[in-house]
C-alpha cells in the first residue's frame, strides 16, 4: 500500500514539474515576444523642448509607433524630419491634412474647414488665438503642424513664407507618438476635437505589447514557484500516507 502511494505522489511531483516547465516556457515566449514586438513596432525618442507642453514636456521619453505618413490623421502627434526645418527630428501635432483649410482664430478657436476645433491639450489658460494663422490651404499629400505650446513653438506658423505654406510632406513622418514612457504618464489622450472632420487614428498595439510582457513575467515567476511547491506538497502527502496508524 505504501509503495502505491509513493508512486502516486512521485507521479504528482513529476506532473507538477512538467506543468511548471510549460508555464515558464509560455511565460518566456510572451515576455521575450512582447519585447521583440515592441522593439520592431516602436521607437523611443527624447523630446528636448517645451513646444509640446503640457502633453509632452522637455526631457520626456516618448514611444512612437513606426508608421507610414499616409496613415496619419488630424490630431496625431508625429515625429518627422524636414530639411527646411533644420533637418532634425521634431515632434508636433497634425492639425490639418491635404485638402483642408486651416486658420486661427474664430471665437478663440482654431478652425479647420470652417469648423471650430476643441483643443483640450493646450496649456491651461492659453487660448488658441495666442498664435494667429492666416487662412492656409494645405496642399494634397502634406500636413500642417502646430505645437501644443503655441506661444513658443517653431511649427508651420514659423515657416508660412516657405513653399507650400509651412506644410511638410507626409513622407517626412517617421513615427506617431503613442505614449510618454518616462515619466510614466501613459498613453496620449485621443484627439477627439477632430472627430467632426472625419476619422481619427486608433492607438497602436502598445497596450497589447505591455500586456504580453506583464503576463509573461507573471507566468515565468508563477511557473518557477509552482514546481517546487508541487513537489513539496507531494512529499508531504507521501509522508502522511506512510505513517503507521496510532494505537488507541
């Protein structure tokens, strides 16, 4: 009888080790796969100026999804490089796309195609009218960009005298900003003020990437702990079953 119990407990211990190994393996796949996925899809950048404050402040570390410029919509915060703007990586918000007419201001609000745009991302107390914009027709295939800190941003308004009225080509876009990684402010709010003009972008897969990494880490730690616990419990059951019965 004790031999059968010992074999059963040994089998339980082996099953626990197998399950532990499978859980750890799955966790490693999710953890490492999440990191690899994130590295392929996202590029980190450090923002050097306050031109996008308070959405993004100087020194913030952002995560930007590598994306084709043709996929950019109004309201997106993008990383781009334009030779006439200094040929360096710049972060601004797209407020108008090819075919739009943009101006500022009507009732203290930016207008796109004659519609007033709510911009909750502007600094508190700063009205859109802090930057005056003459009526600009955005050429097809190009973008009109502004900083959220309008009073000090070197954006399309600083390049109005250049060709194409200060706009940049979609091909200049390198990535779309999804989140501020450090300090950990999280995902950027959706630019809902532009919904009346058409579609706005959906967030990239950053939440899924983070979920894969977190779940993977939990499975690795949990699986590693489960094996020894299962073996220890099996040994305890085995000792209990083989103890001689007491004399009453």
